[in-house]
C-alpha cells in the first residue's frame, strides 16, 4: 500500500491565530479524521510558491498539500481535470496526515534520475567540489536503511542505521535527502507498529522510540519555513564547506588553473579576474528565478532551493559559484579589512555566535544600506542580535569598517 503525505495543515487556519494556536487546532483536526474519510486532490499550477503543488480537500475545504517530494508521483494519477480521489489512511499522532489513492500501485523505493533544474554550471565538469565526508556518509546510510527490511531479525541493523541517520539528517536540503527523509519516516512508522509484536529489550524499545521521534520532528521542521529551517541548513552547510580548507583549496586551485591560467588568485591577471567575476554573476542574474539571482540574500536563495528540489550536484554547483564569487570579490577589493578582525568586534553583539556573525557579514558586504538595517531588525526579533547593542554599538563597528556608510541618526531611524 502506497501512502502519500499531507503537510501544511496548520497554515490552513486563520493567520490571526498564533503559531501555537494553529498547531493545536491542526492537531485536533487531524485527530478527528477517521480512516477512510474521502479526500479530493487538486493540482494548483497557478500556485505562486510551487507550480507543481497539489492541494488536499475534505468536504470541499482545502486542508493541506501533498508533500512536494511526492507530487511527481501523484501528478501521474490525476485525471483530465487534474483531480483524483483519495482516502485518509492514518496520522502521525501530531499534525501530519497520510492518504492512500485507490488504484495506486505499490512501487519499490527507487531514486529515479531527474532532469537538471538549474542552468548548466558555468564552471563546467572540470571545476567541482567533492561532497563533504558527512554528506557522503548520509547518502550511504540513508540508502542502506531504505533497503533493510522491517523484520525482527533485522532489528539491530535497523536500530544502528537509524541512530546514525538521525545524527546526519539535518545536513542538507537537497532533493534526495528530502525524499529519503519522507520514505524513512514512513518505514520507521511501519517498524514501530510491527515491533509491538516483537520481543524487544527495554533499551531497544527506547532507542526505536527516540529515533522515530527525531525523524518525525525533522520531517516537520522541513516544512516550517516560518522558523527559517531551510535557510539555516543551507547557510550552515555553506559555512561548513567554506571552513573546510581541503575542499576549498582544491576548488580554488582547480578554478585558477582552468579559468585564470595561474596557480592561485595572487598570480592571476586582475582584468581576467574582473571578467570572470562578471561572467559568474551573469550566470546568477540569468536564473529564471529571481531568488537565485542574488547571493547577497542567502535566506531567499535557500527557500527557493528548498522549493525547487535541487539535486546535490546542483546544490554544490551553487555553492561553488557563491564561494568563487566571494573569493574574486575579496581579491579584487584588495582586502581593505580582515574579516576575522570584524568578526571579533561583533561577537559580543551576537551573543558570541561566530556562525551568526559570519552569516551576517556575508550578507552585509553585498547589501544596500536599507537592506542591512532590515536584516538587523529581523535578527533582533529572532534574538540573534542583542537588543541592547543594536544601536550605537553595532552601527559603530559597521561604520568603522565601511560596511554601513550612513550616519548614526540614519541607523537609529531605521533600526527599531
């Protein structure tokens, strides 16, 4: 029996309700649905967020959407009116619902190849980064876990793989990882049901319950865009790659040899670097999606990456271009100040969170003044920046290093 996941139920309740109120309302709604309740699925090609979206209706009221990772399969089951009937199967005990579609054949899990979504990489096949060691491990563990049958004799292997998977599952928002997460969540739901008939030790039962809880929570987080989960994962992984000297040194050396005819950026001709910088920026600017044109707004880029469902290769193509553009910018600017020096100055204002400071500076260096202050207001609200230090303390550091060139009064007028 093939199950399809319904998400976004909490967001169908009035916007005036708080996040907690909508969550509780969604939980009660889902709990009240009986197995076998009729459902109608309707494609929404006009949906501004996702043209592939498929809405879920009960009693002619929209109550959620088919998980975006599963819409390609569901699209093949829609009729000439882009609709089809389905039935409520079960829920996860919280706010996620699972449906079945009569006539949908059970299919083994196969990661089908997908057409490329991004334009061809401007770096070609020659200049690529290897996937990080952790992401390579994630691919291995996820695929092995999906192949392991839900049987009592496989319990130890399932528990071992599941525990390792839990430690890795928030590394990436690439398409494969999101599909694996949904499939593994359903598999562990099945294992949890079957395990009630198995002879398990207390430790085994506790470990199974723990991994199931964490996988479900992560699957829920993936859809909570209001909590900036996709942005955090995207930027965190970009920073991890940026800080891995073995990966970046290889990338920069290969890029310089291929496109700048030199061993490193220091040997390269300035004019050639300027041309390269424009070429790479043009690749971004010619994206069909505005959110991917501006590496200065990594939050918007991350959200679009999440909606588009990029492959790991495409995601790394994007990372490569971002990092090389940054390096070209730094080289051509002549290094007017040390990033580490500014970071140290800002640490107390960011509650000693070095990653948050680096994310902030990475965005600031490419933003207009008004966008910087808008970002500061959001970070203060999210408690990333100290409310006590958001005024003169922060303005002074940014002004001293030429990052924010307008006056303190202008700053205080915009930062609330």
